[in-house]
C-alpha cells in the first residue's frame, strides 16, 4: 500500500471506527495548558544520548509533560530530573523498568530511544497498555519484530511514529512525489550513502557492570552474556545481539528516503550484500561491517546502499550522508538536477528542450507541521492517525531493508578482493560503489592484496509473505531466540 492509498484508507477509517477509539484515549488528558491545549504526559525510555534529544524536542512542544524517565542506568536520573524540574516546575518519576510506567493509566505516550534490541518490545508493550509511541530508528531489531509492531499499532489503535525525521520535511516530500510521478524520467537507481566515521572501538575486558546499572534489564531480549564497556553506552551498535551496524543506524534514514522515491515500494524481490569490518589496527571487538554495499531489486529499479565508516580523517575520504537518484534523463543529487552538462539547483524545476523549466508542486499528501515530535503530539491530541508523518508500516519496511541486507551479509563467504563477484553485474552505480569501498580501504593504508571480504548470499525474497522462499537458514535470521520474559510475542 503506497503512501497515497494509506492516507486515504486512514482518513476513511478515522471517520468511521478508528477516530472514536482514539478520542476515548486522548480524552484522558491530565489537564489543559494556558493555551487551552490538552496536556500530553510522556515517558522517555532510554535517556543517554539520543534520549536527551527526545526530552529537549518534547519539552519544546506546548503542553507536553515529561512524566517518566526510564533507563536501566539509574546514574542518569538525578541530573536530568533536576533539569526538567527547573524548566517545567515538575520533576518526572524515574524508574529502571518501563513496565512500571506502563501501569500508569494517566500516561499518554512513550518516546523510545533505547538500544535497537528493545525498540519493538517496548513499542508492543506500550500499545498493549494503551499508550501511543514515538520510537527511534530502526523500529525493529529484525524483520519479524517490525511486522509485530505494525500489528500491535493496528490492533490497539495506537499511533506509532518512527524517528526517520525526513518524513516530516515537506520539501523532501514534494521531491519524492515528483520523482515517483516520473517528472525527471523513469527512476533506475535510488542511491543511499551512510559514510560516517566508524573507526576501531578497540577491545574492552569483561568486568562487573556498574552497581547502579541493571545490566540484566539492559540485556532484555538478548542472550545473557558478560558485561564489557564496549556495550554501554554506545558501541552496542556494532554487536549483532543489540545493534544492526551503521546500515541499521544512521543508514535507516537514507534507506527510508531511497525507498520513498520508488512508486509503491514495500520490500524487494532480491537482495545481496558484501563488505567487512576493517580497521587499520587489524581488528577490534566489533562484529558488524563498517564497510558494506547492499543492493535491493524492486522490479526495474534498484536501491544501491553504500556504507563506509573509514572516513572523515585527513588520510581518508570525507564523510557523506546523502541520497542520489539516477533516472533515464539525469541525476538528482540532493537539490541539484543534472541533465548532461546542465545543472538546476532547484529540484522543483524540470528542464524541457527548447523551453523554460516547468515548476512542479508535487502530489504528496500534506505533512503535519511541527517537526517529527510536534507532529506526533498533534496526532496524539487529535486522535487522527493521518497526522502521523511516519507510521509503523512505513517504519517496518524501511527498517526491514537494513535487516535484509545484513542477513545476506551474515550468510556470506570469505572472498578475495582480486575476484570480481558476478552479482556486481553491469550496473554502473553498483560497480562504482564497490570501487569506492576498495579505494577507501587503500586510502587508509589497508592493502587489498591477500585481503578478503564477506560476499553475501544472493537472496530471493517474497514481499507478501515476508519470507525467503526455500531458504530456511535465511528465514531463521528474520527473527531471533528471545530470553524470557523479554519475548516479542507471536500474537500481539
């Protein structure tokens, strides 16, 4: 279901059955502000790093009360709670376990900025408890979890908004609509770049966790294992039990925009990936690739995704986080439309031979203003699911793309750099991306002679069943074993 038809469906549903159910929940508001707005009480789960951004963004929205701070690391509570109290006059309640907050019938919503492996379970628990959810990217740690979040949002009629912020950018929405409508020719390749500095994290010894940090609760759905300081607070991103590498970290944003440009795109019919974890020092404790190429087939259109972490130093290529679109007529690079030697610096203008450019307004449904958090609170207040700029289904598909590329990578085989894999084919953007990885490695003094990379399995995928036909090994990676009681349920 594309964005247009989803909006129409939600509008019709809200007018009949969904809207009254949402209003039953939003009518519980704790009170009204001086501006007459319903107060929305929010719990923020995960308050180290990105969660502090959630707090700042939410407090900038009129009529929002931070009612709870939730984190296994109780050392964070005092300072943040004091800052909120000084600003708002009311201190939040601080708890380590989200289930304590979900028991509060006066709580309206949960804003989730935890590690990836907790995103889906918290989203589902919150929906079951009658709370609306803002959840950071990626919404899921694996494909199964994402679908369960979609089902929970629907079953409990809860708004679930995803932290892919470009969905709240009206300029980006117009650009995507124009590309989908073929205003710049037929889209051949939607290219994404996630090239941020991701160098060695070194090795940290196994030690006892800090006394004020509930490591068992932090592990949650993940397997029990020893603590080391590369797990907390940030480098968990580079371990499969908790994160999804940078493709599933920063890359979700650019993956989401790449998919957005393709008409009616949900999930691909084929995917493959290659790459490796390379550090000039030789090795480190991380597991996920910091150099990765993933390719996804959507009919005649490809998503080509390039993740390179050995960037941003004098000897290395520059960082690059961006999207490009290759069509039958030219290339769109952010806000520049290139046709041969011509450059048009406003993508809303389309060149016509022998005439003046035509201004295009785009055909996208309007974006709810206020940025991602403002739009979320607007939707919670109104009970109108069409005001959600990035709902659970949109989140699921874009997050799943990252997971599918990683599944191919994890099922790969060690391959010498001197060999040119057949899967590269003859697509210029695919081959250029592989060359960029090789050139990047050489630039940081990692010689390719004698080196290998992981060449992932080429996987056929069924977007309707969300399974790999006849590949049990790949299907086993669509989910994970869960550690009781932190289990993402089969039936939400």
